C-alpha cells in the first residue's frame, strides 16, 4: 500500500479508535484504557515479529525509554481528553503537535542565541494558538477548561515523541520495534495508574471496546510510522488531518456533538498552521540532508 493510502487508513482508524475510547471511558479510567491498549499492542507486535522472523532485541534501550515516556504521557492525556470533550475537539487539540514543533524550533533558536528568528515559524505558532482559542471557546464551558488543557498538552508531548521517533529511525530501529517498546511503556504506565484506580469489572461490551482500542491504535500507529518512513512528509501531514474530519463526522452522528462555526474556523486555522509548520520543517530538511522529518 502506498504512503498516502496508509495515512488515509491510519487517520480513519485513529478516529474510530477515538470513538471506542470515548465509549470505554464510561466504564474505565483513562490509565486503565492505556494499559489494555498497550497490552494488545505488545502482543500484536510479538506475533508480527515472530511471523516475519525478526527480533525485538534493541541496542538502544535508553532511546526507546525516552520515546515511550513522552509518547505514553501524550497518550494518557489524549485518552483523558477524549473521554471528557467532544470527539472532534479532543482530536484537534492532539493534532497541534506540528505547531508545538514550530514553537520548539523558535525556543531552540533563541536558546542558541540566533540573531534572527524565522518569522514564518512565529506566524505558524500564533495561527495555531488562535485556532485553539476558537476551538475551545464555543465548545468548552468553565468546568471543562481543565480537560481542554489536557488535550492541548497531549499535542505538546506528542511533538516530543515524534522527535524521539526521528532519532530512533536514524539509529536503524524498525517500525515494529518502535511500536512494541511504546506498547510496553503503555502497559507499565497503565499498570501504575491501576494502583490508584484499580481494575473495573468487565462486560462483553467493555471488553470489545478495549480490544478495539488496542487493535485499531496499534495498526494505525504502524501504518502511520511506515507512511512517514517511505512517503513525502508534507503530503502525509496534509492527509493526516483527515482524522479531524472523520472525528467531526463521528461526533455529530454518534454523540450529537455540537460544533459551531467558530469551532470549525478554529479547526481550519490549526490545520493550516500545522501544514505551514510541516512545510517549514520539510524545507529545512531539504537544506540539511542529515536531518530527518520529525514524524518519520
């Protein structure tokens, strides 16, 4: 399957996973869902690598640890937001990762004492946060503001996780190994939260939702990783934002989510800012072949 189709399928699967997370949140805590998501993913990757007769042994365990740490924090915050916000809103806030990367670039330039800051990167960041303000204001009341902040933070930690994936790709780690150790990290983090929340009783519907979350998330993550390692970054990033459209449709059809024109405008601004930031990164990589795109 070509990279563009991998991205389209992955975006649809992630949106469908969001539906399952939202349904499962009525019965399970966010950390518990993360635990089962990681367990399912780890088992799937073990089966996949045995089928391909490849090894899960790694020479860079510390790098996997940091990638898993940032990714798991992002995942926990995202699942928490999915359970408490309109589906499209939670998905949109998580997709702020590209804008956060642009902000990281600005911070790095300032820290390095750069004489000139790229105004285009600043514009992308401001555009993205203007979109956030529009998305949150019409859809979140005062009591839900905390959930919105958690969704926004999930995108920030997702950005740092993407950067770690870049480093792992340069080290020659295959996609399935990256997904496997991230899944192990999810199991460990989820298990820690169970010390406080405990295990909830299962129902057939609850088990089906948890299994769907694990399978959909793992397959989508593998597809996304494969697409970014073989396709063009800007094209992939453009198609990835279909996940917001899929989530919007799911939210309206399944959860009667109310999305105003201001919220839709905010989503458009966030998508535009993310694509602009991705374009800037792609051009910087083109001028410096030694670097890799953050999502690869």
